[in-house]
């Protein structure tokens, strides 16, 4: 390599979160309430949230599709950066969907968030929002490629497709991963799929959180 990368450690991560995080006390409270409601307190990090908000501001995204919304943390983080428009959240668990709607009202972004309850693949097979500006996939890893196949045709020129966990918990470079091999292989397949897709410009990987693979539609 021409440049040796600086590897993130705990001190650097804490510095980044203290300086460049989108997390507010209200968003931190959302995660606490999610855990109290029995929802896994899993989410993007604050630095990832700030990066997503910047992408939204740069593209003036009006239609976002998020596959895998859990408690709605990332969707609400993105909605707070939007000037109008809509985020379509696809979430299978009915209780999680109700929680997202409640939190969207609490954050006063309920006019920007539409929750689609059910299996995302089946719902998208039936109907896909048109003129999508950003696709953010953070769901079941073995299905990442299929979600991308369904959504890329509706992505606008210059639109973004983003896959979270692109580093697969540090295992993405393993040819035969021991840790959650189906999930790691799903991430590997998605990264390769995006790299080779003829409708996308060459992607990049951004090492924030567990990594984000990002490509732009031609």
C-alpha cells in the first residue's frame, strides 16, 4: 500500500464519537427505551450517523429505503437530516414496528417515516418505492444481495446504495470464517456483488463502525 492506514483503537473511537457523533441525548434515550422494551440495543454508531446525515445533506435525498430498522435509531437519525421527503423502513417484527412509529412521533419525524411491517424481500417483490435516492441495508446478511438486486433498478442516477457491517465484525477477509460463517459470507457476497455490478460506479468501503460499503448508481 502507498499509505499505511491508521487502525482504530478504543481511544481513537472514543475521540471520534466525542467530536463527530450525530447522537443526541434523545437518541441515546431511544436506545435505552428500546432495551427496556425488549428490543436488542443494536444500532449504528454516532459517527456512522453523522456520516449518513452528511450524505443526505450532500445529495438532498428525498426518498430513502432502509431494510432492517429494528428500533428505528438509524431511520430517525437520517430523518433528522432530511428536508422533507420519506424514509421507507422495512421491519419484520410487529412490536419493533410499533416502537419505531412511537419514536418517530416523539422525534416529530413521523411525517417522514413510513414503516412497512413484514418480510422485506416479500414486500419489495410486491412493490418498490420509485426514484430512490439512498438505499441503506442493515438486515439479515445472507439476503443483502437479493435486497440489492430488487432495489438497484429503482435507485436514481447518482443515488447511493449502502451496506452496513461491510467488515463483517473483522472477519470479512477470512476465506473460511469461523465466526457466524453464513453472515460473513453474506457480507462478502454483497461486497463482491456491488463491486461487479454494471449499473454502479466502483464502490468504496468506509471503516466507520463495522464498515459501510457504498456505491453510486451510474
